[in-house]
């Protein structure tokens, strides 16, 4: 008997789930509803500053759809990487939303598990001091005490074990901190006795919902029917199809190695994957092999603040200035250095993003020339305080206006302001940690290893306020 | 023939926080094999096209199940760091369009 896993969104809350295919999914009687809410594409700011990236109301919308659907069907609901980043704030925020929804809707009591996975930089420093290594991923150097000191916030990315354990403990709803996308699906499949190779394969295929189908659509529901040998995937939007090409294309999406999905405990080897068309809209995927790792390695993501940020928007139309754009930018940099010293002296950074030349691709642009009649310049300044960032940004942008070029016709300003003002940007952060922590606690089950993953169970919606 | 005429999808996207990965997908096996056999796409050619050292091309693979060629570049700074362009890495593919496939 195959297990049906329903995936309604690839990033819960980022934009709202589409209702039509979601309801069609419910009508298909899935065995669980599973949705990831995390992403690293949103950059290091939400993690470092510990803020949600998605609007609260959209998160509430998606969580309400999922909770009402799951409770109506009486099936588990698993949410990964709560509130974009999976920090404790994210988990607590989703717990609160679920409690509010349950109360407002008068839901019968259910058990909700939280699995928190935020880890303090000081705790990571303790691991280093205890002789463990924070091994850099994809070419990064091992983390040092200095890197940890620059880290404002970090999360451990959980694998299958802590989530499966929460389901085994009786949770109807599981809210995970930062978690591997594929693991939130695999945990349920394993709970129901399916082997790891198809459990993780199902997660890999389903984690981005309708992105695995064609034509391209976001936020539409897909379902995977999982058995011991493979996964059959189909879309719930009538205009989509899951084809061998669309699933293979998704299997290689936003990853370095299209043949491997690594999670704590091992790697799913997808070298011998087969994609077989079942019918017009369904494709079966099989042939994955699970390769256990010799140790339990957990990825740690961390972000640290670089400085405060200010932004101004300028434009240049004069062809003479456009032909000597580097001189214009050079003038501005010279005036900055004259007033503040070099960037290295005072710790500020200024970037000129020249749209119309190389603003989109920056240093990767093969053809950084101006070929049209105007450019837009986003002046980005980063400095230790907001006041300095704004001042630096104002001086940098106004000196595009005052740039001195020989033989210029216009003598009343060499650049146009979008508006003569400086916008305060969000503080600048960077990804300080993208590392692996090897856990080797003898005799300790991996879901508890090193105390990284902390579970709490609570009862929700038990007719509060109703007198017996 | 130009790559954009032979391929059905050419895209770029973040692969983790330090890399941009590029996928060139062909709608049939013959087109895929022709592009691979031409050698027009290689570690060296994409490094030259994007003006980065070949060591920054951290991966270059042919992906038979998807009729695709895939390579990955290391960013200067991690995605969405100050000054680092294109936080999702989603608009770095167009220079591939004009690669000549013989």
C-alpha cells in the first residue's frame, strides 16, 4: 500500500498557497501534509537579525489551510524550518499561530510538537574547545573562534531522526526548527515503515511542490505516492504535468551535485535514478540508493552583522559622462577617501551598482559596457553606524552629481537624483557559517546528540474555556 | 548554432550560500549529446566567459537523466553580502545564450 505525501508549497508563507489545487489535494486523501517554510535564498539578514522574512498574515494563511486540512482528514502535519529561518523565534511564532487558529476555529484537542534547533555561537565555541571540528562546506575553511565571534545567530539543520521521534511520541502536528527539506517528508515515510532510500527520494522530489511539474507554476500542490521501490509524483493543478523531464530538471535544481542529496547520517545516491512516465500527468522515480555516512554530521548555518546600510539611487544620461563612467565613480571615491580616509581606515564600504552596465551580474558580467542612453546607479554604503552609513552614502551619491569631467557640456550637475535622499537599508549581514559539525556521542541517539535538537510536546485546542 | 537555439532551458540559481549553479537543459537526447560532444561548454570555457579563474568552477557535470549540462561557480562573497550581486543568482545565465555549438 503506497503512502500519499501532500506538498502544498516550497516555502510556506513566502507567497500564499493556491487554494484550488490544495483543496484538490485534500480530496485525494493524503496520509500527511508536509510543508517546508525555510530558504537560504532570502539571504543572511533574517537569520542574523532573527526576523521573519514572510509577512505574518501570509504565514497565518498557509498554516491555517494546512492545519484545518490535516485535522479534518486526521493526518499528521509537518512544517519544516519555521518562519523562514528555523530559529527558536520562528518555532515559537508558528506555535503561537497554530494555537490562535485552533482556538478561533474551535478545533478538538491535538498534540503539537516543537523541535528547536537554534544553537548559540558560544555553544559552538564549546564544541571547538572540546576538540570537535566545524568543517567548512563546499570549499570553506574550518570555522575558527574568530568566525564564531562574528556570528550573531546560528541554527543546526536537523535530519530525519528528531522529526521521526516526535511523530513516534504521538505528535499530530510537528513544528521544526531549521530542517533539511527532504527530511521532513522522509521522517513520516519512515514512521510508516518505508525504507530510507525511497523516504529521502520522496522528500527530494516533493520539497518544492509544483516546481517539479511543468509548465512552471509556484505554490500549487503536488502529491507523491511512495512505496518501498519508488515514488510516483503528480500535480493537483489541472494545467500541470509531472514528466520525466520536469522531475529530472527539478532533481538537479539549486544544488552543486545533481547526483547526491546529503542529510545527517548519509547521502542519497541518485546516480542510477530512473524516470518512467506512468501516464500524461504522472511519473514514477526509482533507483535511489542510500549510502550511510561513517558519522552523524549536522550542518550549521550562521549569520553575522557586517554593518549598517544606506542606499541612494542616481541616474546619468549625458553620453559624455557615460563614456567616462569610471572617472565619475573614481571622483566620488576620491572625495570619500579625502574626507573619511580609505575604506580600510574607517571600516566603511561603498558599492556602485551600475544598472545598464553590470548592475545585475557585477563581476561576472562578461560585457561591462554601457550600450544604451542612460544608466541607473544604486549607491550602497555600509558602515559601523547608521549615521555614518547615511553620511557616506550621501557624499558618494552627491559626488556623482559634482564629478569634474573635462569638456563636459552640462555644468549644472553630472547626475540626476532619483530623489535627493538617502534610504536606510536593512543592516548588512553575511553568512558566517555553512559548516558541518560531526556528532559522535557514543551511545547517544542522534536525535538527542549534543543537545542540538530539543523537543517539546503540548496539547492544543482542547476546548479551552468550555465548561464541562 | 547558438546554445540558446539548441537548449530548451538555460537557468542559473544559488546552490547553497556560496555558489551559483548553471543548468543547460536540452529537450532531447540528440541535442544534449551534440552539445556535450562539441566541447563548447567546459570548465575552461565557462571560466573564460565569466572572467573567473578556472578554480572557481567548482563543479562541471553532464547529467544524463535530465539531458543537461551543469556547472557551478563560487561567488566572491556569500550570497546577499554587501556589494555581492544577484542574491538569488537567478539572472546570471544570459551570457551562455550565444555560445556557438558546432
